[in-house]
C-alpha cells in the first residue's frame, strides 16, 4: 500500500514540477536584506512542517551545517514561534526563516520540499534540487566539494 501511495505522490510531484521552473545555474538568488554577509558559499534549505521527509531531515541538519563549507540557511513554512522552537530544540546555530506559500513558489521558485539551493558568495545559483534525505544532501555537497569531514548519524542510526 505504501508503495502505491509513494507512486501516486511521486507522479503528482512530477506534474507540479512541470508547471513551475526553479532558478537556473548562474541566476541571482532573491534576497532583500543583508543579514547574511559572507565570502563563502551559502546553502538555502527549504522545508515544510507538513512534509515527512522534511521533518526526518531536521535532526541531521545541525551536523551537516557544521560540516558545510559555507553558510547554512533554513527556510520553513512555520511562523516565528515555531521556527524558534525548532532552532532551540535542535540547537541550530544557523538562521531559520519563514516563507509563505506564495514566496515559496513565486519568489524562491521551489516546487516541492525538501529543496536546496547552493549559492556562491555573490548569491548566484550553483545548483538547486529536491533532496529526499540527509544522505542525498551529503552526496550533493560532497559532489560540489563543499563538505568538510562529516560523521553525523542519520535518523535511522546509520552513519552518513
């Protein structure tokens, strides 16, 4: 039964993906404020508090962010109070910001969560893609050579 549901949601996600187009490599990432001034790369991670894969990703983000060679930003559909709770509970040292449904689609051009954009220091897109779990995020960052040594534990208890 679970496989049928996964297939159904996967097909729906593909239909949605064809309706919108994410930012392309080289395009500028939309940011209005200067709260994040860095000479490093930036990883902008988008999650929904209604997404199982997103919630399962949360426990691994602290160690991934500490191993990421750059600045880590987390965007959620939660309100300020929920974001503070998440930040405190998981002891995140990085910024956790809110987005609206409209911002997610129109401003950030994210079609499904969890989604990550990797940016260079001038906020240009290096890559953007959906991820399913911390292992996929780790592999992406390793591929881009943006990870220091990592030894975090995945939610399942396996080393990633």
